[in-house]
């Protein structure tokens, strides 16, 4: 029997007369599970990005200047422009108190944060989604996931080498197909989540839209905890060489996370017990 990983490996983006979408359909591979080559950067930039990714969980309140000083102490002289660019690539979101005088960009789709004080007590009441940077031995990729807040169950996840609105939209549509429509979806204010295609998809599905405040990454604390678990329990312990090994490793981890990992906040149940069995 051919495994899904082997089927994914059969997809060839260089075939002229068959699009990637068509190949995925013929091979019964979800398009969101198909990934391209990892993003390329110099070895020094990759080392800095890995450092930034690990540093974020210790000092998420550091801004450009503090990070620039930290890198200098560690032997990486980098100007402000370079630090800003690499922070953007690892999706660093500095936590700060937003001043009341801040004026929102009216050209973007912005929505209020709906979860403050909300009693989340049932499955598919609230989903949260986000995207994070995943380092590999050579290059890096982005991981996007959707978590059900009541059960902590990861309802879908995917890898990509770009953070596109289309990719994030497809991830949600696939989760809805497999698990039903949530009442609320919470995101940050990243461009992929404030895009027209993503917002319209939520509206057409009659899903209430909630967004973290700028500089308030902890508004989405549950998925931030998921990223920490994924990285410290899997990614940082392995040296993934390529997209295929990364996909295989993360698939095994998310199977473990949903089906075996006991969560203290769930009275030592698994997310599967709380989500699948409860349904």
C-alpha cells in the first residue's frame, strides 16, 4: 500500500500539463498537505533565525534594538534593517501595551477580540489559528495549525514555504469539511488573516471573526502554548533535513499530541478524549 507521504512525494510542480491541484486530486492528497522546497537563506541568517525563534519564548517583549544588541553579544553583527527582516521571517510579534492613540489602517479588515471573558465550554465553539516558523538543517518552512480551544484538539495543520492567504484559507476550509463549522475563529492581525479571501471565507461560513489586539500575542495564548510544545517537544529535538522528513515528524507529533499527550488543563485527558469522544 502506498502511504500518503509517498503519494505527496509523487507530486511534481514541474509537470506542465497537470497543475499541482489536479495532481493532488488524482493522488488523493489534500492540497494543504503538499509542500514545496524550504525557503533559502544564508547559513548565518538561518543561525540567527533559529536563535530568534528560541529567544522569543524567553523575551517576547524584546524589540529590534534589544535583539540587535543581543545578536551582537552572541557574535552576529547585524544592522537594524537585517534584524527587522529576519524578525518578520520568523513571525516575531513583540508583546507591548498598545497606546490608545494608535490609529488602525482602514484599508485592512480588522475585527475586535471576542474571547475576553468568554466562557468556552463546548467543542467547535472557538477555534484559534496561527502560523509559525519551523527551522530545518537547511532552510525553513512555515507551519499553520487550527486548535479547538475547549478540547485543545488540533483540527488541522499544514506546512508551506510561504505565508499566503490562500494557504490559510484552504486550511480552514479543510478543517470545516472534516469537523464542522465553528462559532468563532480567532487569529492575529497578520496580512494573511486580514486579507479579503480569508475574511470572505469566514463570512460566507457565518463564522464570527475575532482578532488579537496588536502587540497582544497572548490574546491567542492557547495556540502560543501549542507552538511552544511543538518546538520544545519535537522540532528542537530533531534536525530535520528536508520537507518530507519535517512533514513525517510533525505528523507523528500531532498524532501524539491529539491522541496520547495528557493535558493537565484537561484533568489529564487527551484532546481526542475531550473532542472526539465528547462529540
